[in-house]
């Protein structure tokens, strides 16, 4: 890498100073919204949606600051990217507080929580989820394929898939799949995103298990995400997709059981050797 000119450094620090003022403004708004949550718990769910949105704005500036560093200094600033990564987690936690982190469960299990935001239009739900997904992808792309956070993003993407699913207005979903119902396009796009994200989460947790951890907990989560996708396909009457996913679950479950037995056998053999 060539020497960075004083002019490039000056320009960079001017930009950073400018955007850090914007970051401070957003952080003040977050603090204010949190105070409103404490004062009026009855509207906390709506406020937490706003908090998630505000934090995504915050993350976008950290991503931008890294891009400025790359453009002006030719240096990747992982500190900014890491701040954006942590903010993505914070956004997901806000959404989990609203619609739960339940994966493969019937709607009745989280209905009470989800209906606290019944008044939120489908377009707004999809816009928020789309914004969160875009931000996560931008942070992951910023770090690059071989970053130390590679496997951490499996969890982040999976938790995104969960809240994306639970943000669907299940009470009106089926009737809303009529093109004549307002919000149809956003609803359809949100649904497509959820299907893709659930299946991807399953595949990614299986990949993490095979290539990194060999922990059965990761394999079980892979099956949970496939189960959630199958449940959704069944609800929508997509029999072929539901059956294909069911078969995949059965094959994977057999593999997990076989692996578990191998681990058990090795553990037993080790105990006998010690004796």
C-alpha cells in the first residue's frame, strides 16, 4: 500500500467529524425513545420498531464511514464495521422483544406478542425487514468472505430469518394474498424473503456444523429452521415444497442421529481406556 497523502488524511478526518455529529444525533433520539418506552409500556412494541429503524440508520453511517476509509485511505476500518455488526444484533433484539425469537412453533405460541403491533401496515413491516437484511449483508460484505466473524454471521442471519417470519401479519396473511388487497406486493415480497431466509438459515447452520463446530446444537438449529419453513409451506398450501422440506428434514435427522451415536461410542471407548 502506498503512502497516504496529508490531503487524503485531512479530507478523511473532515468527513468522519461531519458524520460523527450525525451519529450523536441518532444516539440521542434512541435515548429519547427508550425513555418513552419506560414511561408508556403500553406502546413499547411500536417504539421498539422505531428503535430498530433508528439503529439501522446508525449502522448505515458506520458502513459509510468504512467506505470513506476505503475510498480516501485505501484502508478497511473494521472498527466501524464491527460497530455496525453489533448494531444489527441490537436491532434484532428489539424485534425479538416485539415478536419473540420463536422458530418452529405455531402462530398461537407468539400470537399475543405479535398482535401488539397489529396496526402496523404490511408495507412498513416489509420495509423494516428489508432494511435490516440489506444492512446485515452490507456488513458481511464489508468484512469479506474470510473474516473472523464468518461463522458469527450464521447466527445473525438466522435470527434475522426468525424475526422476518414473526413480523409477518399471520392473522391476515392468507386473505392478504389476493392481489386486490392493498399491500399485496409488499406482503408477497416479505413472504418470499422469509421462505428463502428460513431455508438458507437451515443450510448455513448445517454448513457451520460440518465445517466448523461439529456441535449437535448447530445441527438441531438447522432442523428447526427447516421445520419452520415446512410449517409455513403447509400453512400456504404449498404441498410440494412442504413435502420436499419434510424429506430433507428426515435425511438430516438421520445424519444427526448417526453422528450422535458415533460421538457417544467414542466417548464410551475413551472412558473404558481410562478405567
